[in-house]
C-alpha cells in the first residue's frame, strides 16, 4: 500500500507534469504567433546569436528525440516506475523549452516581411492551423501528452485500458495532422527575421525527421493495421482527399 508521503509526492509530480507540460505548450503557441519573448539579451553578434539559437534547438531535439525512443524508455524503467515515464518526459521537455524561450536571441535583420492582405492571410492560416491542431488532439480520443493518466490509474489502483487503433477526423486526411498543423503555424509568422528563418528551417527538418522515425515505431507496434493505413493515407501532405463524411 502506498504511504502518505509517496502518495503526496506522486500527486505533486503529476501536478508538475500537467502545469509544466501544458504551460510550455501554451507558451510555444504564443512564441509561434508573436515571436520571441523578451528574454536574456546577451549582446552577442549576429553569427554568435544564430549559433546559440541553433544550439538551443539542438538541445531540445536531443532531449525530445532520445527520450521518446523505446531503448531509452526501457533503460529509464529500471530507475523510474513505468507510470511516471510519460510525465517525466513532459517535465524534461517543458524545461528544455523554457531554456529555449529564455535564451533565444532575436535578430535585427529582416529577411522578408508580409504586409497588407498577405499578412492577414498568414494570421488566418495560423489560427486555422491552431484550430486544426486541437481538432487533431480531440480526434485521438484518449490524448494524454503530459502523462497524467498512467499516474492517476496507479493512484487509484486501476489497470490501464488498452487504446484501440482508430482513425478519426483529420487522421483521414494525413497520418500526422498534429505535425502538419504545427508546420503551418511555424511558417505562418509574417515577420521573417534571420533568427526566425533559422528556427523555421531547423524545426521543419526535425519534425519531418521525427515523423519518419515515429512511423517506424508505429509500424513495429501496430503491425499490419498501420501498414494498411499507410497505404491509403498520406503521411504529412493531404494529396488524397477523402470523403467529408469521414472527417468527423
């Protein structure tokens, strides 16, 4: 039976994962829409600032990509109970994003700037993509990005139920709509400074590469059901348009 101290610490970790994971997701959406926060200006030159920004992105990619792999999670299971796996990932990802927000160096050089109707169009694309992102989250049914559910199941002595592989909403259009909408939000920013161009390119490469790796994991875990899904639904670009009746 769980002691009061351990129960309290478990609830505290659960709250930390929810607040840190949810809070940094919100801040990331603000970052995409409004640009960098006024964080730590280090007085670096243009090249040094871009190298620092690239290093901040790389640090997040390494943390995110390494921790999500099965090999890392199997090693982590020897130290941390399995129900904390996803929450620990959310906390680490949140901390990595906070570091990125705090130390991102804004460039004074503007590569391109959208004005007039084009600017409004890009703003519209952002909000439509934001709505699509949450549509994709809702379509998953059981979507727990911050690892809350396994901890709650553990606290309530409830055996976690298996989540069936189902296809709903935008998943009829592409296999990874959350990544698609994220890419659209990234590129919908109307003021393309040098640092923002670097951010857009690096995050695009990382998202596409991460999608390919995730496809391998999904094929390994879901087998023929996912291979059949791959054969009829595109990965990221919706070049096959299904019936609107399916996109519920």
